[in-house]
């Protein structure tokens, strides 16, 4: 089972500063590089670069507002990212479930040979 993942999208979301910016834009509805930089521990120039990455990934859309750009989260692209995350999560849940079942079988098999009553030579008192 293979999940198609948009690497550019996940690279954009992978950065903690950009995730925080998305959170701020979602809670405020919109923002500029200046307004976001006032709420983050990075410069306005750094925020502008992060917004450029988010814009190229399609996660935000900017419209000119005077001398600045006003950014909003693109709900469709964010929904696409959430969908991909859910697919990846369910794929890994299935993989981990298979690994758990294999480990349980190995443990049961090992427990049958070395478990209680398997004989004194397998870890009990030495025979004389």
C-alpha cells in the first residue's frame, strides 16, 4: 500500500515556524509579514521568506494590501495536507499492527520453549 505524498507540501509544513504561522493565520483569519513577525520570535524578513515557502506550496494565498501582502490560509490545500496525513497515519498504523503481530508470535514461540516447566536445563537449577 503506497501513499502519494506531496514532498513540497510536507517540507513547507515541516518547519515549526511555518506551522506556527499557519496557526496564527487560521486563528486570525489573515495576516501580513509585519503582523505575523510581531507574534513570532523572528524578523519580518524571515517571516516574509517563510510566507514565500507556504505560498509556493499553495498553503497560503496573498493579495496586495497597500505596501504589504495580506495572507490567508488556502483551505483546500490545507484539507489536502490533512488528508495526506490521515493516509500516512493509517498506513503506518497497519504496518505497526503487522509488526506487533509478528513480535507477539515470536514471543509466544520463545515462551513455549523457555517458559515454566520447560525443564531444569533451560535456566533452572543445574542438573547433577
